[in-house]
C-alpha cells in the first residue's frame, strides 16, 4: 500500500468521514499518520481552518488531532490541498504546542 502524503484528503470507509493527513511522509511510512477530521460546515474558530481542493471543500477541525493506523483502515484518497494550505494548517497546529513561559 502506498503511504499517505501530507495534505492528502482521505475518505475513511468504516467511519464514513473525511480526514486530512497532517504528518509528513517519513512519519506516515510507519503506517501511522497524524490526521484531523474534516467537516462540510463548522463554526468559525481559531482551530477551524477552511480547506479547498479540486474535489473537496470544507473545514479542518484541528482541535481533534489523532493518530491513526491507516494500514489497518480502508481509505480512499479524494484529493490533496496546496502547499500553502499545508503551511497554514501546520502553523496553527504548532500554535497549540508552542511553549509560553509563565512567570511564577
């Protein structure tokens, strides 16, 4: 099976949902991938990033990151997003984990 690529939009057969692959290829080769769900409609939020491709438009829900074993799931690649969109989403995800030095 070909490993998923960063920015791929996939359809998970069993869960009947779209996901966006966030992790890079070197990580995805392990069989695991970091993904987030996609929704057609979602309330505006700092962690809800709109995406668009030739085959799917929706919103990435970045607060619902998860790691999935894609090799164990039935999925179909729908499309992929642009490099610029991947950058915007990566920046937003990194913002979740940025270190902020609190003073005590």
